[in-house]
């Protein structure tokens, strides 16, 4: 089974490269599900029922503050998994996890996943690398949010979303983009307008389309390249796919 179908998740692909039998063993306990936009899969202080390996969709991890404000702290797409706390011995997760790009996800009951980690040493090694990558990336992101301009961070965010979604377009509200950047919607609109003026995106009918990915990479801060390279070093290469003519689409409504 694992030898016939291409892996559409980076961790599963890395596990297959390390030990095809170990990946096939893990896949026996995975089920495929479709998640809609905004579907919540984990919530603060709720038991973690399942772990998720995104294939074509993206999950957003959002930190809610007591005053009602919130900020997105991580994106999980085909590059990783949601529910890493289970592997680390956690039962709950203090951060809300919702679907920010609908698509296909592989999931497994948390108890079954923990048992699989115990009996699958190659999987454990892949998770070690992924955990280290996340720690390094969070450190990089903290510096990025503190020192880099909003436009450069927006370019980085668009590139990261593009890397995680295989389709030609995906849906994402301006509120969600503002949540990620920690700014107001008006700031997102101004940034989108400026990127459009530079010929990097097209902004029409409530949609933003990336038309010059190379230019967008130049507009991004160095953090995109640092994070991309660290993932490749610690987890493995990205899932091969043809470069899209339309790299990403965001809905502003």
C-alpha cells in the first residue's frame, strides 16, 4: 500500500525513506478525513482525541488571550502534524487548532498513536527531528515578529501557505491573515495593495493571487529561507509537486 501511493505528508515521506515497513505500519492505523474551513480539531483544556497529518489542507494553531485577543502561532500543513503533544506525553493542548485551508487529512486516535510511537522506532526518530525543527522555527519566528516589517512577514506567510497547499488556490479570510501577522484588517489591506503595486500579486474581486513567486521571495525577510532550510535538514525534503501557475488565492470576505 505505502509503496503504491505517493506520500502526501512530509513526515510520512521521511518515514518511508527511513523505513518503508515502518511507514506502512503507521498507515494501517490512519484514516482519511475531509475538514472544512474553520473546523476545530483541538481546543484549550480539552482532551486530544486525534493526531492529524495534513495532506492537502492546513491547520492553524491560535493562542487565545484572556482579554479576547488572539494570534496565530503556527501553521501545520503537509509539512508536519498536529497533536505532537501526545507524543510528548500530553493529554490536553492549551492552544486552539482549527482548519485554515480545507482539504484531506490523515488522523489517528491519540491512544493508538502513542502505542504506535512505542513500537515504531523509525517513527520516533522522525518525530525527534520534527520536534527540533519546530523549536528552532519558533525561535526564528519570535525574532521575525519582533524585528521585521509587516510586509516582509506577510510575504513570508503567503509563501508558507503556498508551500503547504498543492492546489492552485486556497481560501483564507483577511481576518485570519491579520491574526497571523498580529495586525488590523486595515493593515492587511494596505499590505496587499502594496504587493499588488509591485506586481507580486493581483488583487481583484476580493481575491489575492500570487503571480510572481520569485519576486515574493525577494520581498520576504530571510526567515522564510531559514525556516525552509531547517525543515529540509531536520525532517527531509518537501513533497515534490509541479510549480503552480496560480500560487495562492485568499478571499478577503
